[in-house]
C-alpha cells in the first residue's frame, strides 16, 4: 500500500511540474504573440506618419529653413503608449516624433532640425499580416470634438 501511495504522489508531483511548465510555455507564447502584434501596429502607425512627413506640402516644410540651409527629408519615430484590444480592433495611443533634416544647398551635410512631437489615438484592425488605420479618435479622446480621417 505504501508503494502505491509513493507512486501516486510521484505521479501527482510529475503532473504538477509538467502542468506548471506547460502553463509557463503557453504564457510565454501568448506574450510573444502580443509583442508581435504591438510591433506590427507600431510599424503600421510609423508608416502613416512617415508618409505624411515625406509629402512635399508636409506641415514642417511650411516654415523657413535656417539661413544657408534647405529642407531635405524627415524621419519619424513612433512609440505606442497604450494598446487596448477591442475584439479584433486595437485602440492605440501613439506618441510621434518627426525630425526634419536640412542640408547645404548642394545637398551635403545633413543636420537634424527641431523635432515636432504629437500624440494621437487611432483605431486599427488587422489586414493580413499588418494592420490598417480604421479611425482617428484623437479629438474625441482629448475632448476636442469629433475627428475625421485624413
């Protein structure tokens, strides 16, 4: 009888260890999936802001370049401050920094200028392996009225 109890206890202990390890592995897999989703959303948001910054009539180009310099290009960086999943959609609070660059009139010596910073709240939904912008809710979230998509 003692041998049976020892075997049962050993089997129970092995089951607990195996179950704990399985729970840990599943948790890590879920965490990796969430991180991959966040990165995919970040890349989608960054491409939106980079496309705006690359336009010939981008907002930062409206100001005169420093003396002896000409506007060249801009680089955007996006940080996801908060991601709230709402079913298949993701409501995302975004911090964006756009740094315009100037060059000499010949196109040499690129230098960063004063960066522009903004915060936005966008709703994205999955589009294949990426995410697409569904709605800009920035104005609604910050109490500035109703937002419209660009």
